C-alpha cells in the first residue's frame, strides 16, 4: 500500500524506481529523495484516444506523473483526504476529486447514461458529476479529496444506502445506483424539505460520503 | 456524548490548548507579545498596549527587534487568562530551549518575552531566539520533517535549528525539443512543482498540510544597505517571482534569439 495517512489532510506516498504514480498538479507538499514531477498532457493513462475521450467527457483534470525514488507528501486546498484501497474492483469518482493514485490502476471514463439511461444522466446532473465520470480499476490505492471528513458506508444486497447527491464522493464495487425522487406538492409550492433527490445505491460494495454538501 | 464543556477562570488550562483552535495563556503579572487582533477573550485584569508605549521600552529592547512592523504587535500585561485564536486555523504552542526557530510571519500568533523576535534574512519570515513558549497557527495540523527535504513554498511553516533553505528548480521536462515546444505553445502545461525550498543539514522542518496560505504579514522593511537581502525593496518584489525561470540553451529562448 503506497499511501500512508499522516493526518486527515496529508498523505505520504512512497515512490520506487519503475513505479509510476499520478497526482493532481500542484498537490505536492514536500518530498524526500530524487523525485521528478512531469505534467501529463494526456491527463492520465492510455494513448491519444483516451486523452481525447477525457477531453470530450470533460474529465480531463490536470495530472502530473510522479517518478523516481523517495517519499512524497500530498495535500491540496485544505481538503480532507480519504485513501481507498482497490482489490480488483472499480472505483467511480469525479476526476477533480482525485488527489493521487497508483500508476497500476486502469483509468477510464464512464458515460452516466450507460447506468440507467436517461435517469442516469439526470443523476449525473444532480450529483454534479455531469454526464461522465472517471473510473479506476485494478489493484492499488487512490487518495480522494473531500470537503469535510469522509465516512465509508458499506452496501449489502439487503441494505441499500440512500445518499444526498451533494454529499456523495465516490463508490466502488458491484453497485447499482439510481436517483430516487421524493417530489411532492410541497416542493412545487416551494415548501420542500430540501431533500427531494436522493441517490439510492444497492448491491455489493461501499460508498464514500463527505460531511458537507459543498462540492469541490 | 458529552455536552459542551464550560470553562471558568480556574478550569481553563494554563498555557495550553483549550481545543485544537484556541490557546489559553496565563498571565501572572507577566507579559506576552501577541499579534494584533488574535485575542478573542480574557479573564482578569490585562492591559493591551501597542508597541511604542513608553513603559515597554525596556522590554522591547530585549525581545523585539523588528522596528518597522511594530504596529502589528501588542503587549499583553497583567494577570489573568487570555484566549488566542485565528480564523479557526489549528493553533499549537511550541517550547524553545535555548534554540532558534524561523517561522512565516503570518503564522506566528504570540510569544513569551523571554524569546527574542528578529527578522529572518529570508524575506517574510521571523526568527525567534532564546528560551520560552510561542503560539503559532497553521492550516491543518503541523507536520515535522527532517532534512534533507524539498518543500512546496506554500506548505512551509518554518524551520528550526537548520540552515536557511535554498531554492530548488526542477523542470527537466522543459528542456530538449519537446520541452521547447511545450514551453513555446503552452501545450501540456506545467506541473506546478518546478520550484521548491530545499533544506539540508540537521534540524526540523515544519510543514502545514495544505497549500492554502495564511494571510501574509509584513515583516517590516529592512534598511537599504548594500549586502542586505531585500534591503529597501518593497516586500514581494524579490526578483522574477511568478515567472518560470529558464535554463540556458532551452528552445524557448529562440524567441529571444530571433529578437522577438
């Protein structure tokens, strides 16, 4: 596991020769040893096509490649950091929230509409994810940023989890999500509870929720 | 669940943190220096006098050596307990024993007069020398590291006992043909990590866990004398700050070679 949490807002990563790591540009706080930071034109992995894909999907966040040997401290903007370890499953996360991740992870872009058609797209709009989201797949660790602390809620087939779309950070595992609406006549006359939209996640996995409704 | 803790003059800690964001100073007919506006409450009889107040002249002679930013500091004098805080930033106290510590001017909240405050020759930083306690704020908890280390300029809070840092530039990807195209066209951008402060030698480096800076405090101007770094120049105009420095022979310099 390459990430060590120093405190709630700072992680330490170990880089070894031959191991690449990607991180958000400007998120390095300090480093020891010989480490180089190269801006990554493609915004992540893959060739030209993946780069174009990300540009089109608006999931092209400025990333840099971290290489060399030593330890690097990451942190950004005073946001809380959650380290998520992936063991072969897929993490769905918004590209802006990525602080750093292992180069061994496979990066991809997913169309929200492919999960639940039109409702999926509506869901993307409400959660602020847009029409596309970034996926990371494989074995490795990801450091994800959130406003306020993060809690992990497990999802089991018997117990689906409902999440406020604005507090949603990321999820992994075999999870179906859908937007459930509790719109009533009160919302129409402006007396709603403010919780008309909820994200319902069901299946097997975990969802990460931040203790704030502020987006990054 | 515990309810809110209610403090009275006796239960307030003496010279310790009340919580992560508040620090309590106990005064027993003694004095503390503090930055203006960082006191949030006090018990007892405490007088706050701006520096320059006649009675304080002796104290100033021993523990305040930054004449040109005296207006940012006050002396608390009397008996009682005083609470210090700064915009909900994490507050911590540090003990120095016959040591020296250099800290970003905006991060220092208060210090005991047994310490002497001096301007560092690094612009924007203050050095505390002697024995005593001081209180500093940081954005997120402070992390202590040992050199050799390279630190993002915004994440640096201060350093103790080690030689002053130097600048380290790392933009190897800007050289060569591809790098030249990169810097000419702006395609691909920069990593934002070309410039660090490098620390070597023995000592401790203090980092804050984010790059969000605290408001910059002026450390005061230094006399315009030959050989004084930053002497006479207004703060912040220290050379070509902001622009990426160039390596000699890099393709980007073609513009200059062609006289463009």
